[in-house]
């Protein structure tokens, strides 16, 4: 996998995708993941699935596998 496949366009942000949601502007810059509610957590997702892929670390380098965690909903 190439990292370029997962880069978002600079014009894309969680806030711009859900303008009708009642969330604090740029909440992702101010809150830790543990502090986010379900709505905020879902707004962060761009659907790439990269965070749900199982990863391996070897000598300080991260390698992605093609196996996903149980929380990924591929539909």
C-alpha cells in the first residue's frame, strides 16, 4: 500500500463534511480521542479503513496488513 492513497485533499475536513451537525468547530484539534463523543468520533472517519487495518511494527517501522479489526463495517 502506498501512503499517497490515503491522503485527504487539503479542502477536506471533518467539519466541512457535516455542516449540519451540532459540534464545536475544529473539535479534532482541541480534543483527545478519549474526550470525543460518538458523533465527533464518526465525523473523523473518511471511510478509508486505514485505522482499522491490523498493523505490525518491526524495528520502529509500521507495516499494514490486509486484515481488519472487528469494528470495521465494510458496507
